[in-house]
C-alpha cells in the first residue's frame, strides 16, 4: 500500500495495523493488534531515510493502536499526519509488517499475511418442492340421456271395424247403447278411405225408444222400442225445405201427409198422402214442426210385415226419448244428413254394443 503524506487509510479484515506518517514522509509508527504481540516501527526523517527502520518494541503488553498513534503524534510537529490503516491480513494469530522505504511524500506499505485456506464443507440442502401429483379423475361429467318417451299407446280400433252388417258401405252410422233398457245411445259416424276407416262425427248423445233397444228381430208395433240391426236409408223429408242433402227429399206440405202404421192396412209402413190414398186406422202424423223439421227414413221392415213395427226415422230430438226412432239436436242432425251420400251405400247399425259388435 502507498500512502501519501497527511493521509489516513484504514483497512479492516481481521487484524488491525496502524501506520503513522509525519509530514516528512517518515513512517512514524506501526502497530499491529494480533492477539498477544504489539510492535511498532519508527522511521527517521527524509535525510536519514536510507537507514533501516528500527523496531520499537512494546512487547508483552497490550497497547491500543489508537493510543499509540496519538502518543507519537504529540511528540512530533503540528504537521504530523496520522494515518490509520486497518487491513484484513489473516484470520490466524500472527502477522508481519515490513519496513517500507518512503521517497518524497509517498510511502509504500506492503503487508503480507499468511493465507489461511478455509475449507467449507458442502452443505447439503434438501429442497422440498411441492410435488404436483396428477391423479387421473374419472370422467364425472353427467351424461344427459334424453328422457325415454313412453310409447304412445295404440288407440283401440274404431268401433266401425267391429260392427256387424257393415258390408261394402262407404259410410256407417253406429248407434250403440250400453244395454237393453237404456233410452240413450252413443252416435258416431264413419267413412271409409283409401287408408282405412275415419271417424267423421261424434261421439254424440242420441235419444232412442223410451224402452230402449229391442233385441234383433224382437221389435213389435207400438212397443216403444228401437229395432236392433243394420239398415239402409230410403229417403229424407221435412216440414222445412231441403237443407241441401244428396238423398231424395220429400217436403211435408201439410197435415194430409201421414205414415201408415196400421198392421191391417194395405199400405202398412208407407208414406201416405191422404188426399190420394187410404192410410188405415190412426196413421202417424208427419206435419209436426220441430221433431219433423228434418228427418231420414231408416229402411226397417221394408217388407212391410204386419206387426213388426213401422215409421222408424232419424229425426230432430225433442229432448227426450222417442216411440222407437233415433233423434239428435238439429245442428248435429243436419251435419249428418248433408254428409250422407246414397252413392256410398250408407248403413246405420243400431243396438247394444254387445249385440252389434263381434
């Protein structure tokens, strides 16, 4: 180390070295605190700089480096400059200071300390890093299964497919009662199509004879029952004018139009104009506004067998049971009458459900 006059240098790294230099660039003193030994070096003035510095021994006692330097400064001139150099020479218990020759105003100080090699045992550091564990998770995404639609129940076959006496008819009316003695029945109308039967009207409530249906072949004149069986239609009639039907239509023009229901009459079970023909005893009046506004003749007992019944019509309902006919409200009746077509050979099948189906 080279120290200029008047400078103070401190280097600290374990041992402490104090160097005092006066204005004449003379090393005034040097002391090193190395545990047990303290020593100093005094250098002569520049004129005698060629002589070797004489160690000033202060052995066997501990001297403060700062005190030592201060004492030396007091014994010198005011131009004395104190330089403290604290250097780290070594970590051992010894050191050496070498005399340094000062030239001019610069002093070179060289301090050599034994190098102690410190072996640092490798430190094993266990680094605990978070371990990322990936666990295979089963796919828990709910699988949406479309709700299973209950199969649409197959509707029961149409009644017309089970009716007796349909034959080749293209239009069929079914009048079915729950049993004998019932004076009302269910009225339903069907038509045949290229893909099968189709229901057109109903089911509606119809009135029948006051004593219900007679068993097949059991109808008798005046018994108040409606005959059972499969029948065609003869012609349509009414007190009112033709409502636009396809069948032949007869107007009831007055009270002289009657129906012969006398089993002993030659014209039994026929339409009679009394102005031209005899109608037997007590014929059925046809000029009855309301119930006979519109009607259709059901072709029952066309052989006119005496006593088996006569004047069986499909007509307007009076709101109650009949003497043996089938009746519907006006609007429903007109719908049926306009729909019926003689070209399609319509049939009306009447009776209890059990009697007319198979």
